[in-house]
C-alpha cells in the first residue's frame, strides 16, 4: 500500500522553516524517487536545510525577514504541489489529471514528470527554474508587503546575496548528487545532458529574480501592470523549463 499524503496533513501553508522542511520530507516520502517532482523536491530540501542552518547564528543581518521569505517562497511551491496531487492510499499516476489547474510556470515539469528519458538533474533544475524565476519575485514582494518594508530597505538585498554565497559552495555537490554510476558510465549521454544544463545556474536565476522583484514592487499598486508582468514571468519560466526538459 502506498504511503498516503494529504496536502492538508501539515496544516495547509507552512508557517515556520521547520514546517517547510517537514512538508518537503512528507512529499519525498510519498513520491517515487524517479518522479520528476520528487527530483526537484530532493534538491529544494537540501537547499532549504542549508539556508535554515544559518538562520540562527548571526549569518543574516535580518533573520526574521529571511525566515518569512523562506516560508512564503516555499508555500508557493506547496500551492503548486496541491494543484498537482491529492493522494490517498492509491495515488494517481502522473501527469496530473487536470494540468490546467497547475500554475503555468510549473506545467512543463508536471507534464513530463513521468518521462524516464529525462535525467533527474534536468527535473531538479527545471523545478528550480520555475520556482526561482517565477515564484521568488512574488515571494519577495509578498514578504515586503507583509512586513511593511521594501526590497531595497535595510539589509534585505545583502541577506539575499548571502544565500547566493551558500549556494555557490553547495551547487556543485548538489548537482553531483544526481549523477548516478550508470549515467557517469555512459560518457556520451552524460556529456550531452551536461551540455544542456551547463548554462543554467541557480545564482544567475536568483540575480534575475531580484531584478524582477524590484519591477513587481514598482508596479504593485497597478493591477494591470502587475498582472502582465507576473504572466510574463510565468510564461518565460515555462519556456526555459521546456528547454531544460528536452530528452537527450
């Protein structure tokens, strides 16, 4: 019998970083390891644990802001998961039965998550692409609005860049964790996959996401401009993910 997972088991949206990690662990336990969504969840869980490890040791000038941002950011991912899955004792086979309910930025990953011709690292980076290039600017703006601040106030940008420092140190090891022995043995295939993903990096995506956060903040009181910009972020993220998910 498959392990059940109910999106409401952990009380809806997470409210703490510990709750974020617990919910990611529940998703990991419920999904087959080869599922494309599970591949992304695995990378995101590692990154979240890394960020969380520095929240209480003085690394961030404003840990309260970073905590709120981390939780708000993760809840956008959980909303996408809730649109994809509602497991019982017999979870449905992917792809989702109603992919149109899934946010546009996440649809390429959802549509391809059962494709065994795509490598785990491609799924992981496609998920990161959707989450960073679409969800992160929304999370920055929502966090600033909730805390009555703005993106360029205080230490927000400096703390944002400190996450980049952590990711710089961890990105290569995270990528290598997806390289299985069979993949490494098939040099030509692995070289092709490596060539496909080599030009996408987490930190470059985060740099762009910060700029888009500033744009979203600037038009936050104009619903038409805000909506158009958010739609453009979703469409461009979806396009990039489709390129990352090409079968090699």
